[in-house]
C-alpha cells in the first residue's frame, strides 16, 4: 500500500509546471487525482498517462459558479476530496506598477486570490463534514520578499501567505491542515506566461542557473501531505541554491 492509497486530491493548474508534476507524484503515491485546468487537451493527455486514478475537469478557477458546479458534480469515486492543491496561478508582466495594464492586475487578482478562495470555499465544507483534509496553497517567495516590478504579483502571494495562516486559525480543533509552499525561481511555463509567449525573455530568466524544477516542488508537496496527521507544515520556502537576497536599495541624491 502506498502513502496516499485511498486519498483523493484536487489539483488546480494541472496542465503544466508544478500542478502537472504534482498530479503525477500524488498519483504515483496512490492517490486518486482530480486534475483541473483550462487546456482540455493537456488534461486528456495527463489523464491517459495516469490512468483510472485520474479524473480530468476543465475549469477556469476565476469562475466561481463553475468551481461550485464542478466540486458538487464530481463522480462518487472522486467526490470526497482529502487534499486540495491550490496551485493555479500566474504572473503577468514585469514592470513598474504604473505601467502595468489594468487587465494584467485584474487577472492576477482574479486567479491567484479569488480563484484560490473559490476553490477553498467549495471544497472545505466536505472536509469539515468528514473532519479530514489538507489544503496546500502555492504561494511564492514574492509574497514575503519584495523585488522591483513584483508589485501586484507579490501582493497576491502575500495574500496567499496570510490567508493560509488565518485559515489555520479558523480550523483549529478540526483535523484539517493548511500549508503554504513558497517557491523561488522555477523553470516551468511561468515566465513564458508572464512574458506572454516571448520565448527569448522567458529563457533569459533561467539562463546560467540551475533553477528549481516542477518536480522539486511536487516533491515538497508530497512531503507535506505525507507527514503524520498531527503534523502541520505551516509554510515552506524553497529556493534554488543559486538564488538569494539582494538587500535594501538606497536612492542617493548625489
Ligand atoms: P505554469 O505556467 O507552468 O502553470 C500554471 C498553471 O496554472 C497551468 O496549469 C495553468 O493551466 C493554470 N492556470 C492559470 N490560470 C488559470 C485559471 N484561470 N484557471 C485554471 N487554471 C489556471 O506555472 P507554474 O507551475 O510555475 O505555476 C504554478 C503556481 O506556482 C502559480 O500559482 C505560480 O504563481 C506559482 N509559483 C511559480 C514559481 C515559478 O518560478 N515558476 C515560483 C513561485 C510560485 P491552464 O492555462 O491550462 O488553465
Ligand atoms: C515566482 C517567483 O521570483 O519570479 O513566484 O516572483 S518570482
């Protein structure tokens, strides 16, 4: 019997990067996985690869009605969600706040904050009813370490960090865990999305360094969800060895 045999996990953003590797690793550890994302053909390919333990659902987490309908309409074998991995998210643009188009800001807030809350709100009542569950949020180092042009993206991840802690406070006395995993630079499609498909800008981000891989973060998620049930990892910050802090910037008049 594997560590997660008998468990069901819902993973948002399973079409790429962390979510895709997480679906593979939780399934390999015995879990049934509900894999969610907007790109249907990628979900179908992943479901085929994993087999009967995968249940693909095409879902835009920004649509609360769709989130509610999806969770309420799950087939019986997948309906009792033990693990929710709130991974769907994105950064759009890398420029000073005043130069960020409003649409970028709205999409980051709608996905990283509102989408994460919609999924949590839809899944949590079932966890409370069964007095069992683990919510794993994917935050970012950008939620606690500021950097120029990180503005709204970092703000959304700071929300994820504080929301995770406050959720833990609400859930005290229940057998439900909450973890915020805060990765640093990871070579996924993240930068390709941030730079709206510009390969050369995206590749430049990871040039000359060994960034984290999606598998590294999937491994961190697997570790957190396979701790004994009395152990709650509140937050886990993970960076590539080749990434660190730059210190405070000072602007001098002369
Ligand atoms: P990817 O771009 O590779 O994956 C992002 C996933 O999110 C995709 O599966 C995408 O699926 C999904 N997604 C985006 N918007 C929506 C939406 N509206 N509804 C449903 N799914 C959506 O990036 P990563 O794997 O790197 O990113 C995963 C998470 O990790 C994000 O929350 C990101 O902010 C965070 N993160 C990433 C870091 C990095 O350096 N890579 C570091 C720290 C945190 P689809 O397009 O099919 O809907
Ligand atoms: C992604 C990491 O440093 O690009 O959350 O913001 S970073």
